[in-house]
């Protein structure tokens, strides 16, 4: 993997870069649609590539491990072959899924014992076998195994957890560096900064993660319920420490406003289930604000979903029609809404990149944030 920083905004820390991987080149800042179970829900790969213009998607370790199983993924020749996606893939290590299974898992120094949400079977994730599993999945970028702490979180717990995450990272690196990719292309390991919402812990963690000298770095443990201002504060603390010449990935973030504000703080990569999950529930993001398409007010509105319909002419259905589909629980409604939201998110980061390069990102960002908070 190679990262080239092209330019930085003069009024903020926003950056435009090029990230080169074995499966293609990514222009940053970038948003990664989430394909947890090997698919972005309701979206064909050809739509992801041709309509939405996704440059990279996010996969997972936990879900494919349980179903269809790593043996099946390996027999297919890796996730790229299994799901017919020939562009870059990043895989989350499963740390967040283990965090969300708080009632059915135990965390120890060795790793995490958990029970499957599918059949209750018992499994163990360790830093070593999570590296092995991600080798088999075959993602271009793989994540270190970490513990994601909840919010709010006791300081002592956050500190113990962070220190264990650092010890786990050392084991991840040792396993990664002593094994080879399985399918003939290079893979890259990103460590993850933790530390909850404590400034001193975030600083310690960022310094520790940077000292490993990996090709990119991630920030985890945010967007778990903390106020947005705390997320921004922790992000800024970390980006002030992480190397300038390596990509920064803020995990699980977030709303369109979160993304713009964190681009301004120096973040390059994002993922979140919000555009797809909210779409299935009728919440649409547009260039002028948020729409709840289920509202009665859209019943006879035959204008395009986005007020600036020329931006999304290839997904140009009326509000009335989409409302009808969503209210009727037609599968097509969820598909169209998902396509729209993902298209919007990818358009937003593409516009951000354009304005960074043109030198007016900060003023554009501030004007967009005002629009994006508006409920239409």
C-alpha cells in the first residue's frame, strides 16, 4: 500500500490524498459503504461501482467467520472472488461486534470468548487468529484486534482496556509479519487508537500506535454514544499526534455533519451503517437537509428526492413514489433509498476533496453543515 498526500486545506487540517492498493486506487477523503456479511445490503456490486462510484467497501471478520464460514471463503479464493467485488476491501477485526455482544462474551488477556448470535456456539478470538482469519478473507486493509470500550466508561477500565489493546497490537503485528498473504497480493495492517473520551489516554494511545510505524492508522471507540463535541475533541487530539504522511481512518463515523467536521480535523477514511440502515427506515440525506420520506407531506410531491436533482439524476425518483414504496414495505423502496443515501455520502466526500484541492474547503464545509442539519 502507498499513500500520497496531495494537498492540505489552508484553513483547516483537511487533506486530499491518493491511497494505492493491490485492487485499485482510492481518492481520499473517502467513505466506505459497509458490507458486514459480505454484501452492502440491497445493493448490487455493479451499482456500487457504476452508480454510487464506491472506491472501497468495508467487510467484517466476525460475521463471515460464523456464516458462511472461513472454509467457504477460502475455497472461493477470498472475499473478492466470493462476492465478485474487484476493488479494495477493508475488514474490521471483529472487535466492535464483540463489544456489542457484551452479554455473551468474556474478555481476557488471551483474547475474547463469545457465543454466536446465530446458534449460541462458543468461539475464541485472539490477536493471532484474527490475523489469520483476515488473511483468509483477503482484504487489502485489515484491522488490529482491539477492545472497543463503551460510553460512558470508567477511567480505570478505559486505561486497562487501552493497555491491553496495545499488547494485543504487538501480538497482531508479530503474527501479521510472520505470515504471508494467501492470494498473491499485499495486505496492510492498521492499528487502532483507543482511550475512550479521556485526553491523556487518547494521547498515550496515539503515541503508542504511531510508534509501531505501520502504513496507516485508525481511531476506534468513538461514535458509541458520546456527544459530537467530545468525538471531535478526541479526534483532534489524536490527529495532532498521528503521522502526517499516513492515512487516518475514523471507525464507525457517522452523520454527514460528523464526516465534514472530522475531515476538517485531518481524517481521511470513514465508514458507517447510517446511510444504509437509515435508508431502510425511510430517512434520506440530501444536499439541502434530512427527509423522513414516511411523512404525509410527501404523499403528492412528485419532485425528485434531492432538491438538487441534477446531482443524483441516475437515482431520480419522486418523493411520492419512494414514499409509496417505503410505506408499502416494497423491497424496491429500501433499495432505492439505500442507493440514494450511499450516492449522497460518496458525493459529499468527493465534493469535500474538490474543495480541499481548490482551497475553499473550510468555508464550503461551514455552509454545508448548516444545510445538512435542516429537516425538510
